[in-house]
C-alpha cells in the first residue's frame, strides 16, 4: 500500500482515529526498516479518556503495525480491530498490539 508523505517528520503529532471514527491519540514515534526504506510501525500516544486510553490503562500508548494503518492525510486512520482488541483471522492480539 503506497502512501505518499512529503516528509516523515510530518507524521509526528498527527491525530489518530479508527476507521469507525474513534479518537485514539497522536503519533509519537515510528519504527523504520532502513534496509527496505519502509515504516514498520507507528507508536501511538494514547489520549486520556479515549478508547485506546481505556484499553491500555496506565500505559502511555501502543505500537501499531503499519499494515493496520489504512490512510494518512490530515489525520491517521487505523483499523478499529486493533483498538478493540478483536484479532484478525489467525492472529492473536499480542501479535497485533504490543504495549509501548
């Protein structure tokens, strides 16, 4: 899925929503695969009172695998299944969501 971003630095601080419209927080960091020039995952800082904030409890955020990112524009859209904890077919929650 090619996503064009003018600069990787533009990703930091973007608001993150699920594809169902729930606010999660902001992009605080990302993991890069420099050998392939690709983004591996986004680190989302959970907002207090958000769906993601309630899910992670006292943790600051989660690591979201990049395949779970559906769109990047003014905001970042991620798959709602990642936030709700419902695993995709054949994958466990631990494989999809790692505490930051």
